[in-house]
C-alpha cells in the first residue's frame, strides 16, 4: 500500500474511533495509538505536547507512545517549540543539524512536528513524531499527518 493510501486509511480509522468523543485526551490517545501501530517501527515516538493552560508559552507532554518524553518544552526551544511558536509544521531530516534540538531520546535522528489548532484557530497542541532513521519523513508524511491533525478537534 502506498504511503498516502495508508495515511488515508489511518485517518478514516481515527475519525471512526473518535466520532462523538468529547474528551481531547481520548481523541489524542486514539490518534497516537493508531498512527504508531500503522507506521511502526519508522515511528519511534509518537505523541502530543499540549499548550499548558497555566503557562501559555510552554508545552506539556500529553498522550504518547514510545520511550519517555520530555515533560515540558518552552516555545522558545527545539523543534516542538518552533512548531508552536510559528504555527507551521517542522519537517527535520537530521535533528543533530538543529542547534537547539532537545534530545529527549538520543536515538532520535529525524522528526516531524505538526501544530494542532482548535475550531477558533488557537494552538492547543503539537503532534511530534520521531524516528531512529535519518530522513524518515517527507512531504507525504506531512500531508497525511496535517490532514489527521486538522480533524482532531473538530467536534
């Protein structure tokens, strides 16, 4: 199956599972689970960092699958912080080439981070996917993950 077709299939599965679910945690956890299962072992760490409601310029770890994640990430630091700060997807082929990359797990070689917005266009989280392979993510991954993230908070 092609990568775009697999993303479309996973997107459909996620939408079916979260239909009618009002808990953000349940919606995020279901998406992480289905994405991780579909794309393992390429997806080494898959999870959300949510905007802390008490510290609007900081992300706090949310539902994820993989090794231990960083607990908090400031908007001013790292790839997740860049996605939160700019509101734009970060597609990083080599995390070691990023000066302020935060090494939550030294096995990570590449990552993609997609911002997640609520129905009002306010950033509420980022979806972070790490791989132990360099250059593991491309524009097909970006399109697939962005499409999934666009539906996560539409209720």
